[in-house]
């Protein structure tokens, strides 16, 4: 899925966070949005993932000739993995199954895809464990599995390795690269880690003073 | 001291040789309080969720009022319900005065602010990231609400435990609207009050011990469930 962002502005309590952000994300590949903490990367991703509304500007999902309306159907084609993933107080399995369950899929229908998604992120053995007993790296991997299971056409990752150790960072990066190989989703990821951007990105964008520049 | 010791002996004796009358009193206590708690939960949980999850004019006033009503004096509730359902009251035609239904109404009024205020508190304490995560995964607004309520389930259980304690121990309002009629509206607390008045301290104390034991058992079970499942958001 393609996304065109035009002149997005956002302020909180009078303080401008996004000044005038425009960018086009074509279908496929990994775009990495870089910038220091607090520069507005998360706000930008939250607006693009339709979790928040911009004060001004426009988001155009799909082709210019056939733009998609911002309804539940569109929201279900995109997803965002938050930096604090928001793990539900239940098992790893039930967390992974959530996106399919809210889409009305029966328990018997979700078992296979859940196992597959958990195997993809290396958590299959922990499917019956309470999700909140996972380490922070495993939690982040579960967040990614939970997003992948719904097969999003556009996947936003907000600092997916910000609070995890080196070992889990390497695992998460390899998961992201595997996702790229599969080519199912357009991935837009925010990070403040320059080296990580180099390792993963097909394209790097830099956010500076609430504006986006191509690097 | 002698009365207390006698009371304990009598309590164990009563428990071991439970007679039909006492069994009926215990059963009615549980039925009245249980139904009041059920109605209060059915009404209080959505009310607490509404106050916790929606913004609307007068919300702060509603929350403050609910918190204030948690301290409702039972006799005032009893008087209010009495005036409402007495023969000359607006609901007098229903013929509810001095019936278990009247006691359930009074106890529901006492339990409702506790359930709704504490449910509200449990729901607003759910980490906002939970609702955001649900939305990012494609949940509808209704599904997001259910997810947040599920996350608050152990706090909600606490509210039910607190309300259960309140209604089981309550005597003022049910005495006024129930009338303490033997075999019909006599429950444990009103029997304790009556037996104390009659100077029958052993029986009163024995019933007190049984009441405490029931409360302890219910609380222990609910607390066990709560302890097993409550985990903070990472």
C-alpha cells in the first residue's frame, strides 16, 4: 500500500511538534525515519497509523486515482507497534490472537496463524506463558507477532528496539529483514539509532525540528 | 469474657448442628446480599466504565457524587426506601414494604456507589497504552472498551469484594424496610441486633462468628483469584 503525507501539522498544548511534514511512501520496502528523541517521530507515526488526528494536512492511502477513506476497513489494513507494546494481561497466545479475534475469527481458525506468527518471532515455546512475564525483548517480539498476524499492508514500528538488549535487538532486526524478504508489508520504522537505520533501511528520512527531509 | 467464650462454643455447636431456622436465616442473608450485589454490579460496572472512558459535561460532578455516596448512612437509605415503598409512598402500590425485595432494593442502593466508584477507579488506572494497542490491532470502539474492562477485571473484582463486605454487614436499612420478620425477612445481622436486645449474647455472638466466617471465606476466594491474575503492565 502506498501512503502520501501532505503538510501535516500537529501541536500539543500550543507547542508545535510537527511543523509541515510531507513524504511519500511507495509500496514495499523499509523506510526508516531518524531523529533524536522528542523530535516528533512517534507523533508522525501515530498520525500515519490513524491513532491520532493531525491539526492540519492530509494522508492519502492507496493510489492517487483511488484514495481510501479513513474508516475501520482501512485501519484494519495498517498497524503500529508501539514502543511500549501494550501487552494484554493474558497469555502469549491470546495476545497474538487478538487482531484476528477482533476481526471475528473463531478460536479454531486462529490457532494455526498464531503458531506460525509466534514461530516467526521465536516465541512458539512460550505460547501458554503469561505475556507479562516475558522479558522486554520478548515483549517487543510479541508486539511484532501480534501485528504480523493481521497481515498489514502497512506496518509502522516505533523504536522497536529502544528498550531491549543487544541480543534481542539483533533478533528483532533479523525479524524485520525477514519481513522485508516476504514483501507483504510496507514498513515505516522510527529509530534514533543511525547504525540500525543503515542496517535495515531501503530509504532513510530524517526528522528535524518537526519537518521531514530525505537523506 | 464468659459470654465471648460461650459464644464461640455456641457458634461451633450451631455450625455442627445447623437447624432449619438458622439455615434459613443464613440462606436469606446470602440471597438478599447476593442479589443486591448482582444488581449493583450489573448497573455499577457500565456506569463506572462510562465515567472512566467517556468525556461529557457533568462527568466530574458525577464522579464526586458517586464517591460521596460511597459513605451513604444505611439508616438514611432505609428511610428513603421506606418512604418510597410505604403504602402512601409513590411506589406503595407495589406492596414491597417488609419483604426481601425491599431489602434487596436498599442494599443495592448502598452497594451501587461502591461498585461504580471503584470500577471507575480500576478502569481509569488501566494503562492508556492498552487501549491504543487494541486500536492499532483493528478493534472497534466497543471492542476497545471491552478490552479495557477485561484489563481492569481484578480491580473490578476488588470493587465487588468491597461492596459485598458492605451489604453483608449492613443492618440499618434492612431493619427499616424488611421489618425483621421471623422466617421471612430475618437475616443474620438483624437477628444479631434482636438477640442482643433480648440479652441472648451467646446466640448473637455465634451468629456474628458465622457471618464473619462467611465473609472471610468469600473474601479469601476472591482475593485468591485476584492475586493469581493481577500483573502490572510492563
